[in-house]
C-alpha cells in the first residue's frame, strides 16, 4: 500500500522510521516533557506546571489555557526571543475592545506549516496545474502567502486571488486563467459556483470557516468531485489537520499538536464522542500552548483511516456557537441563493439568481425582515472572513 502523505510528512519531519499509535505517543510525550522543562527553567506563564509527566494521560491534570490568557500574557507565553519572530497574527480590529490576542511564529513554525500544506494540497494539486487561492493575503508569512508557497513547491501555479473581490472579477479569473483547483472558504466557493458556473474548476480544498453538509453537497454536485476539508487556526500556526484520499476525517499534525476532546465541565472524553477541541502545541517554537481551549466542537474518529494511516483524524469541526452554520445549512438548500447575511435583529439580506422569493426564505426560518437583490457582476461575497450573525 502506498504510504499516506501525512505519514510521510511525520516520518520526514521527525526522522522516524515507522509511524503508528505507539511511536506517535512516545514522540508526543518526549516533546511535551521537553516543553515543560523549558517552561520551568524560564519561569514564564507556565512556570507552575510540573517539569515532567510520565504518560500522556497525566496531561488532563494540567489547567486550561484560554483566549483571555493569550490576550493578557503574550510575553509570558512567548518562548523565543523577539529577534526570532518571523510573523505575528492578531485578532485586533477597528471594533476590538480590550486586549487583543496575538500569536507569534518563528521561521521554522512557518516552514513546518508550508510542509503540512504541501502534504494536504498534494492530494488535489498536481504539477503544472493552476490553483486559485481565495484566502486572505497580508504579509510574507500570512495564510494566503503560505498556501501559495506550498502550491509553488508542488510544481503548480498559484493565483493569489485573495478575498473581497467581485463576482465579475472572479468570473474574469475563471475565464482568463482557467484554474482547475480552488482553495478557500466553503460558502464563498458555493457562491462562486452558483454565480459564475464551474468553468474550468475540477477540485476544491475548503477551510477557514464552517462547512454545512448541504453546502458541501451542493459544491460537490456542481464540481463533480469530493471536497478536501482542512482545519487550522492561528494557535496551530495556521495549519492543523488535512484530508486524505479516503475523505473520512482530517488527519491531525500529531508531531506538533496533541488533541483532547473535553465536555462542558472540562472532563476528557473518549475517542468518538463530541466535545470541545483542546490542543497542546508541542511542536511550535515561538508560542507553544498547553491545553488551549479552541472553542471548536468536534470529535476524534476512533477507527483507523481507510488510507492506512494511524495518525488521528478529526471529524468535521463546528463552532460552539453554531447558529450561523445551522442557518446556512438550511438556506443554501435554495439553489438560487448566491449569498446571505443576517444580524442579531434577524434582518436578512440575500443575493440571488432572481428565482428566490421572500416567501422561499421565510419558509426556512424566523426572520424579522428579508431583503432580496438579484446578484450582478459588481456584487461581492457578503463575508470576507468567518460567517457570523452580525451585531444589531
């Protein structure tokens, strides 16, 4: 059997001759103890933790790290010198109040993420192919830039499209550049496919936001191929888990991330049960986190993957507040819906192909008002980042 790309990646990055559950756990425990020792020596944010654990089971005895901890203790959590910092990502916006959460990366952190992206993208991006990247581009080591570097490393050509451009511009890119692969957020993909048509697109990797089953099914129906979902977060250096050719869950980068699933009371759940994802990033140089609560809801699939890999897989990841995901899952069953947004007052605005009525939308939810516009080339996707219910 051909070795899975995630196994090959771990073997190469960790100089391991064999990948299985036992060798992965031994490697994780060794890395965790190295991290705990360094934290004790530097007397930083995690200084009160034990210097050593004797099994991964003992990890559950340690306290959680939260968003608030990150926002208020970045200096204490940072494990390297400022001169080694290659990239910083902050959640500060014009509307941010209070301390903003910042996550730091070294050059090696970024390079490891590029290699992870290459392993995942390698399942659907081929030499001399053309991939449109509909993700944010910000600086040399931003998300879009790292994806672009990975695509180039695979011998393919990236189109650095970015986010927030009009449907007319997207249509022009499809017609002139003829990309065969899409990388971006799932609802944006469906909006593109419904407005512009499939064109030259054959395959897609979706990440960066929720992907309701109905949205995935609609995308796959138009593309004629299965989607490749990926999962990542800034706390994981932007890459966390990748799909394989089996399309049954996403393989976790276990040499850099130890995953736990916990219930609402913080108790660790067995594999196969749903709860909040908690991560310990033993492989990050700049800002390793211990038992960080992600606010994402998923489970660890208990069975071995059909691809043959022993690397753990995450199921579909949801937000703990999944109101927008549920709404999208219902509304996008309307084949003429291009995009929609809603606020806390339940005022919904929709872009359509002209066939969707106010009654169609109101039959699928409790809305205070519904405004419909037929989409044209000048319109843009209604969210440039994660889809959410907007403030009043």
